[in-house]
C-alpha cells in the first residue's frame, strides 16, 4: 500500500472529523473567492465603463475619493480646459444612485452632456435618443429595463419628477446597462445641482502619444488649483468603495488563512494523539521517522486540497448568487479568473502543509517503546 492510499484510508476511518474539517476549510476558501471576485469585479466594472466612453483624462476635485466624486461648478473649468492645446472636448457628467421605484433596488442615474462623444459607444435597441438637452425624457439600459419592468412609453419617477422612457440602449459596460440615462441638464435639474458635475471627461487628439497626454495631465494639475487630472484607472482605484471592498477582501484572506491553518493543525494533532500506538507500531516495524512525517503532511495536504476545491466551487456559486441579487444586479460584474482560482488552491495546500507540520514532527519523534504501551 503506497503512502497516499494509506493517508486516504486514515482520513476515511474518521469520517466525522474529516467532513467537519473539509467544511471549515471550504467555507473559508469560498469567502475568499466570493469577496475577492466581487471586489475585483466592482473595480473592473467602473473601469470598463470609463474606457468604453473613450475618455482620455478625467478632471475632478482634488483628492475626491467618494463613491461618486464631489460635484462642482463646471462652466469656468470647462471653458479653461478647452483652451489647452490638443483638448478637443471637455464633457460634463453627473451621476447619482437613486431610488426610482418603491419595488425595485436603487439604480445609477447618469446625466451626460448632450450632444457629446459620451453617447457614441451606446447601441440603440429600441426607441430613439433625446433630441435636445432640455427634453424631459430618459433612456434605460437593457438590464434596467428588466429590473424596472419598463418599456418605451412608460413613466419613471425620479426624485419627484416623472420622465417618459423614450429608448432602450445596450452598452459593453454592465454598469451602464443597469442604469438610467438622461441629458446632463435634466439630471442637474432633477437632483437640484444646477451647473454642477461629478467629473469632466476630456478627449484629446487621436494621434497624441501617451507621453503627450501625460504632459496635458501635468499641465492641468499644475494650473487648476483644487482640481486634478487623472486617468480612469486612477479614478477607480481611488474610489472609497473600491478601496473598502479590497480591504475587506484582504482581511478575509488573512483571517480565513489563519483559521484554516489552525483547523488543520488541530485536526492533525488530535489525530496523532489518537493514533499514538499505531504510529509506534509503524516505527517498530521499520518505518523511518521521515516517512511518518510524510504520511501526516500528506493527510493534511489531502484535507486542504479537497477543502480548497470544494471551497472554490462554493465560492463561484456564492459569487453568482450575489451578482444576481436584486440589490446588486447591474452594479458589478464579478471576476473569477483561472489564475486566481489556482492561486487560491495553492494557498489552501500551503495552509494544509503548514498546519500539519508540527503534528508531523511530533509524530516522527514518538518513541516506539512508549507508544506501544499506550491503550
């Protein structure tokens, strides 16, 4: 009988303890997979939305790290930005998460300057686009249509104002598909922030090199006091919600790792305490202490490997469930990459080996004469 089969048999002989250990490890791994996938997905969803719009630089308030950058009066800043060479458009955007129906979750409502390049990446599925910036009407994303159960001609109430739905659009960004879209002028009126925007989206000459865009960024940062120019990636990475979700994910990884290692440690320590006589007999029959260590570490590695695989399956299922919760739909697009899953599985195995290391050393140091006298 080879060592791995021997290890499997030892675990099989103690089903209750094995199942409890596997469950604890799998729940910890599932929490790591789900929270990390959501944290990465939240960041990637906003990054994808900004990239889809074709924005080269974003101008916002200095050190604005809220979930939505703080609104500011845009007229003068917008005018001055357009005076910078190679800046073609400086387009205002105002976003809020608002309740639009008593029986549906809050949705993102975007106000985009009309006309501007921000609208160009969207695909019209039904209806028409707003014709003027003063038109009191809204567009809804394909997912928002499903969530709200609204169609063209229906009315949506936002902040006490009623808006007819005139069109349905499709975007490559999930965040936009689950949102409501109107002209910037109407959005400012709706949320009582006349003349204000969260950010100004800059589009520069298409043939500019990265180095030249970086120079424009430096010019803005040095010239516009109280404001900063950043890339869409920098804006997302500074977002308070993104940072909190990443911190929670990292904390979960740390706690789950410690708990997992302790669980394996406790399980293997109790196992060798119950098997003192068995281990002594193996040593008396000529087993090398190093072989005993390999046996115990193999058992802990098998436990952690099986627990890690179960945890990954459970974590993927949990992530899918969270993505499709009514409150979360249209806001995140969780990321579960093969590389990440392999890393999590590797972490699980490492924790198993570390958790079984001391029990293995203790088992290898067992004196056969003493062990055989144990009842």
